[in-house]
């Protein structure tokens, strides 16, 4: 992904599609996701969080507001 907004759009699209593989593909090897359930490090762990925990929420449907981009 080249544009920051394209990456954000892909992230929310993947969540709404419940596509853990696509979510994992968006993260670098050293990425960390901090949640109430714990900290998940790396694409596989972050994808696993969505697959095993977040996607269990029936009404999981995030709608981000307007995006503001400052720099790259």
C-alpha cells in the first residue's frame, strides 16, 4: 500500500470482511496491537487476535470518521 489512507481503508475493509489473513498482511513483523485482551506482536499474532477473539463479536462493524493525514 502506498497511500496511508489506502492502508487504513484496507484495515477496516478486512475487519468488516472478517478476513484475518488480510489483516495480518497489513502489519510489519515488529508491529504491536495493544488491546484489553493483551498485547499481540507480529502479523500472525495480530491476525490471531482478530480471528480468535474480535471476530466473535457479532456486531463488530467499525466505521472510522474522516481521516487526517499529516506527512507520509
